[in-house]
C-alpha cells in the first residue's frame, strides 16, 4: 500500500455500514422441496437463446437436455427435475419492464427421476483442454456471479490468448447476498477441484482466489481445501463494494489494470466466480448439468432468510413461500441491492445467474426525491473507475452524449456506488443506464443510416453505371449502325459501280 | 432530450442508499459549530447572541423570498439547512457587537445575491457567507472593524439595546484585533518586536478581540476534527490550507521576526481555523477531486498569508477563499482523477500481452 492509499484509504467504492448479510449467511443451507411447476427460461446467459428440443406433453427426466445451445456464445438448458412439459411459450422476464420471454414450463411429477449423466466419469486431467471445455459447454455452465457469460467459450478464449493466471472471485460484495459465501463454506473441495479443472482447460499456471475479509469461515474452508495445491492461493481482500467486479478484483490481486475497452484476458488473467467453479467440478467430474443453484433469500420482509438450494426456473413466489414472509414486501429484487433488478411481480422464474432474491420492506429501500447536486464530490470519491459522475450526469442532462462518452461513460460499471452515496439522491447511475441505452440506440441508428446511405450510394452508382452503359451501348449501337450503313453504302456504291461498270462493259 | 422527459425509473438499482441526506450533512456541520458559538456568546455577551439570531433569520428570510419568487415552495428547500449554515457562518465572522442592520444586510446578501441569483444551492460560484462578509467589509468598514474587548458581558436586555444601537458602546471596550494591530504598528513604522500585541496571552483560550466565533480557535478546530471523523469533510482542504499559511509564516518569521508574525499566531488568529475547516471546505465552491482540493487548500492558505502580510486588509481568509472559489472551475477542469484502465490523457492503457509472470 502506497502512501497515497494509506492517506486516502481504499480509494474507490463504498463500504455499506450494514451489509445485511447476517443472519442469512450463517443459517445452514436448506434444500428447497420441489414445487409443482418450474418455468425454465431459454435465455439464461448472454448470447443467443437456447432452442427447445422437447415438445409439449413429453415427459422429461432430471438433467435431461430440453433446449440446445444455438451458436458459439450460448448455453444449453436442462430439466431440473422429472415431469411433463406443459407449455413452451412466454412468461414474465426477471426484469422491471415485465416483458415476456420464452421459457419451457414443466409440471413436475415429484418423483425427481434422474436421467443418464451427460458423460461417463473420468479423470478430468486425462482429457484434453478442448474435451474439458466441451463437457463444460454441454453442461450449460455460465458465469454464476451474475454476468452469465457461457464458461466454455471463455475458457477457450483464455487458452487462445494464453492467460497465465486465473482469478477466482469469492468477493460477493453486494449487501444481503451470501450464496457464494455458502458455496465456499459447504463445497470448498468442489470449488477447488473446479479451479484445478479450469486451470487445466485454460492452461493457466496459477490461480488466485480473492475472498472478502468479512467471510472468515469461507476463507478457512477454502484454505483447507486448497492445501497441497501450491498453484492455488487464497487471498483475503478488503470487504468493499464493488470488490466482486472483475476489474477491481484484478487490480487488488495483481496490481494491474485492465485497459479500457479490453478484456481481462488481454493482460493474461481470466476471472471466474466460485459458484461457477463448483458447477464446473460437477459438470466435468460426474457429468451433472447446471440445473440448480444456491440462492440467497433475504430482506426485511423474509421470515426465515438464508441460503436455499433451489432448482433453476422456480417461481419467486414458490421460493418466498418456502422461506415465509413476515409482511408484504415493498419491492422484490433479483440480485443484490446495488445492481439487482426490481421485479414486476413474484410470478417470475429464477435463472442461472440469480444469486439472490430480496424481499425488501419500505424502510429498506428509502426512495427520496432528488434535490440539486451540492458538488460534495462524494460520487467522485466513490467511483471505482475514477469517473466524475456529477459531470457525466450534467453532460447527459444537457444532451451532450458525445461529451459524456469522451469522459468515460463506456467505462462506467453501472455499479451504483455514486448513486448510493449521493446526499442529494441524484439518480446518477439511473441516468447512466439511460445514457448507455441512448448511446447504443444512436450508434444503431447511425449504423442503419450508414447502411441505407451505403445502399443509396450503391443504387446511385448502379444507376449511373446503367446510364453510362446505356449511353455507351447507344453509342456503340450508333457506331455499329453507322458502320453498317457505311458498309451498306459502300457495298451499294461498289455494286452500282459494278452495275455501272457492267452496264458500261 | 430534456431532464424532464427522461424517465428515471425509481425501480432502477441501487435499491439502497447511504442514508445521509443533504439536511443531515448540513445539520451535522451546524452541530459542530455549536460549542464555538456558545463560547462566543459567553465571551462577548448577549449582543453577540442577538446578532447571531438576526443574521441567521435574515439569511433564511432571503432564501425564502427568492424561492417564492422563483415559484418554488420554500419550506422543503429551507429544510436542507444550507441557508441556516450560511447565516451561521456569516454571524461567526462578524464583530460581535456590530449593529443589527449589519446582520440583516449581511444575511440577506448572503442568500440572495450570494447564492440564489446563481440558481440556488449547488450553483453558486462563491461561498455565500464569505462574499457577504466582504461586501459588508467594503461597504461598512467602520462597523465591520469595531471590535470589543471580551470583558463585562452585558445582560440580555442591555445587549439587545446595544445591538439595536440604543446604547453606545463604551469607548474603553473597543480595540483592534491582533492582526489589525500588527498591521497598524507596521504601517506606523513600529516593528513587531516592540509592539504590544493585545490579548496575545489569552490567545490559547480565545479570550481576545475578534469576531464572534473566530477567537475560540480550539473549539473551532475541535469542530473541524469532528467533521473529519464523521467523514463529512476530508483532510485535503484544511491540512493544505493550514500548512500553506504556517510554512511561509514560519519562514518569514525566522528570517525577520520584526516584520513577520510567527506561524502559531497566524494559525490562532482571525478566521484561519474557521476558514480551513468550515469555509474553504464548502462543497459547492471547492473542487470535487481530492487532488483538486489539495491545490485549492494550498491556494487559500498561501493567499491568506500574502494578503495578511502585504495586503491592505488585516484579515485575508475571506478574500483568499473567494479568489480560490473563482479558480475552482478551472481547477476542476485541469485536475481530474485518472480513469481506471486509461492513461492520464484519457487514452485506453496499452495492452501488455503475453506470458509475463
Ligand atoms: S455507476 Fe459508474 S459512475 Fe457510478 S460509481 Fe459506478 S462506475 Fe462510477
Ligand atoms: S454525490 Fe451527489 S451531490 Fe455530491 S457531487 Fe455527486 S451528484 Fe453532486
């Protein structure tokens, strides 16, 4: 730590006074009994949605493939239990808009009959990296920290760009959430094995596991599990939001910064979440696809907050029924309070990337009307990216999107630190969301205009060419005609001459 | 697209807040001023109290009237506490026995011309309390340098009569401030080694001639430390400012003690402490980055020392802060934090590929 850091403390982010992680984090993990119905979404990852391979009325078994990956960046979807497909259609998306999106609805029969494992059990280290990646892809593993990037293409990318270090994210810095904490406590061996498999798949020679220092049990369990693996290092990191962000974790663990606009792989590191590692262990060792995960259910309105092992696609209302509600929540959030999305209602299914469901009371959300910015600089001090949120916001409000972009709008993580600390409750990150959408829309618009312009240009050129060709053709024809006429004339003249000659002869 | 038509979904994250609202911040600042203020009342008697009350009431009234004019409901905006704080800070920087209309003019000036004409809280370029103080000093130099010796505090009613101008202040009680005294002595050609600095012996407890709330240096500094521990301000501005007063003062005094006041006197006198912890740290008129704040604080301190030493006015803090306020936009434009993953010029940092370990 340099003198600058010493004087300024950790220079970025926020430290929520009360992280609300307890008591939920300390309650033993519970397994949720099977509900009557599951709605398994087809798009649970970034990339193309999966393509259903089952029909309505068909019976499926636990772990059976129900939708296949479509394209390079995609992930297949498997049935979390046994039952009959009752519908393939649209349900409400886990998004505040309440827009519909495609899902496969399964009426469970309660038998929870397992299908065949995807692949036979083998020693993963006898497989080639490509084969390991294939198993990860087949199991539908995506980044479980919330980014939901399919894990197999990421590993392949790491291999291609010759990454040397795996960064394993055990940060889980969002208040309320403890699902990663729980995975590390109860499945530390699986996590470490997953890390080793991933090192094999990516060719990395070193792994650094960053765990926030407010999780001593997890750190102890992981230390124990990592004993004997010299290439895996468990590193406590300061509990500070957004420590779970790739860029911040990389900086803290390696001292390096990921260049703006580049991927972490460009500096030789690849970041994966601890829950993802545990899922990779199961996928590669025993051929178990990703069809359930640990979800933290927390918030003031929850009667028995804690971590729950739940099938993916369970409706939030069923999950809340399992943990019980003390009062009607004022807001439902999927994810953590800093970056999570508010849900329109409880008839929304969970997805692979969902690490937490929060049922917050009115007292916990405290929406205050915004007032004028008092230039206190709190947002500047909080921004982990070194941006000037107050300036960005002013530019956006003035409609100067290009200036906002020049000042790093693209670098904004949308982490919400700035809005969290603002005493005037200026909706900073909300403005940035809006502006990013707007910039994207404008870029699309520009692309479209350019495309149409290109088309118009091409059309103009074609017309010009055609006109030119017509003129040329006409000229050619005229020339030909002239030549013909000349020839005919000549022939006629010579003929007449001949005749004349003949006549004279 | 205007700010109004932009849909700011209240449902967007974050779903939590630090909980510290503007009013809470302002009230905490006010709270840290209470000890120094009460001590000032004790020291200078009830005229000080009445002046304080009048100044704050005028500041609030000025704000309310402007907001009304602008067609906004003043009640919720007055609650943000910024006008209260402005009036309070102004009162602390006034001569304790100044007549009532000084408080009225100053208070009104601070919130109307000092703040609301710029567009209200957050938009003013200059610190409202300091600009009002300078306006008063320039317009009413006699009343604004009418200092009293802290002794024989009059009763509440007598004090009120003094403030209202019905009882003349006994001549024996008026005096110059320490810095003012040094200034006149130097001007008269008396060097500082042979001058008798009034009230110097009492400096440490603040029982000396001076503004209502500025003399109790230790209580103000304690309030400042409280602000630091509550993380309402950071060390950058106050430390830079005090250092930039103390260092040149110490050098000057070492070189020529007959011409330059020593650094402890500089720090303990006038508005140095109040300025460093409460005035220069004003969010609105100081830079928003840490580095910018250091530059700003250094500028405030250095200018204070220069004005005190070479300028025509004995007290430099208010002028120094205003001058630096004018530079704040430039500082903010020039000094920016480096964006993560970019160079200082804003270009994306270069990618160092390969197997470096
Ligand atoms: S949301 Fe963006 S601007 Fe705000 S603190 Fe996070 S990175 Fe900085
Ligand atoms: S935190 Fe809010 S009030 Fe403070 S400078 Fe940023 S936007 Fe302005």
